[in-house]
C-alpha cells in the first residue's frame, strides 16, 4: 500500500478581533468570568458577508501552494463544517466550485471538532487504495453566525471563534509514512449533550422547521457543560494513550501534542491526566477561542510556523467533539 503524509498546510483567520470586553456589550457576562471558566481572551469573527467556504477557500489555496502543487493536481476535496453555507447541498460542493475544481469529486463529513482526524483517515485510505493521489481536506467555521448570547446559550457563545484550516494529503515521496496512525471513535448515546434540535426530522411534527424554533432557541447550540467537559477530558486522554500503545511509543517519544482547543480549562485537565510536559503541548485557544473543526489544522500550521513543529517531529493530534466523536492522528512531519 502507498504510504501517505501531509504535504501542505494552510490556514486563514479573519482580521476582525473580538475581545471579551466586546462580548460584554452584547451579552450578560464579564471578562473575569470568561477567562476563569475558559481561558479565552479574544477570538476572530468573519465579516457578515463571509461564509464557511469563503474562509475555507483561502486556507485551501494556501495548503495547495504549501504542498508545491497546483489546484488541478487535487483529485478530491473533503470538507468538514458545522456552519455550512446553506442547509443543502453539501458545503463541499460550494467550495469545489470556488476552487475551480471542475468535475473533481467533493464530499462532506460531519465529524464536528474531529474533522481533520476523520478527514486524514479517509484520505489515507483513498491514497492507499490507489484511487486518488492528492486529497484536499478543509475544516472551516463561521461560528460567530451561530452565537446565542441568551442565558441558555452564552456558556457556548463566549467560546466561539471563526477560522479555517486545510491540509493536502498525498503519497510519501520517500515511501516513509507521515501519517503513522489514525484512531477513530464515536458514541452516539451522548449526541444530545451538545446539539442543535432544529431544523430536524425527529421533532415529532410535520415540518423540519417552524416559526417558533428561533424564539424557543431550538435553532441554537445547547450544551450540558459538565458532561461535555468530563467526556472531552477522558476521551482525549484515552485517545492519546491508545495512539502510544498502537505505535509502541511513550510520551517521551512525542515531540508535540496538539489537542482540540475546546477551552483552556479542558486542555489543562487533559495535560494533567495524560502527564505530558506542558512545554510539549501547543495551545492557542486563549487567542482564538474554540473554532470547532478549524482548531486542529490551524494549530498544526501555527505550531510549524513557530518552530515548535520541525521536519521530522513526531506530532500527536487528539480531538473530541459533539456526537460524541473523538480520535487521534499521529504524524511524522
């Protein structure tokens, strides 16, 4: 089978910076409360006219260029988002058009915050089979457009930021794999710990959406915070140890751990439970908030640009998101 590696990484962060003090103008909260609970100081917000594919297309072009490729060499585009341009068709098709990919195939995945973990696993399988050579994976979110500053929604709203990250996965030129393992898990029993009820066909009525869905808050995220936190910490710790065991490694072998940037308190709990040295953990949630699926590819890009991730570094990305969905990707850069 053909070995795969990440050939290029790209990202895009909207220039508009929104501080905790800015949020205080639109919802009942304080800077002290946000920092104490989440560790977030600021985040980026897209402009009103920008969509997930607008941000995603910028990150995608950067990743393709970083890989030393041209867009016509991309064989498949995979997109993950929880903030699609439209309800349907899939967001990948709108992105595919903006990238000028003609009739190249495109598909959506809905792995929430684990989008890059699931996406690279899918890409690796396609490449190993010989079906495709270069696969573009884009994770893009405009969560500012899904913010609910009411009492019921602010526990999530204070976290959210916008951004996009992308990677190109392709064959390893020297035959040595860059993607060493992909571990995927899900537990649908926890799907309603963080979910959005409407629109939906499971609401026990003839219409997927109706007028009072907005007023009632059914169109907004609703989260049981304690359960989300506890499961996130446990599952990301488990994914870390599972990756080490699968590859016959110890924590000492890992150069950089990049966890999903859910909130700083969750990351601190993961670090404590895993027992990894803090200097090995990449963190940017204080600057950008929780960007859902965009977190990991952006963090991977920034870790590389900062020099924390170098050629040859052994990098472990771990993720957890609503669904529940979690997993890890072990990379040799």
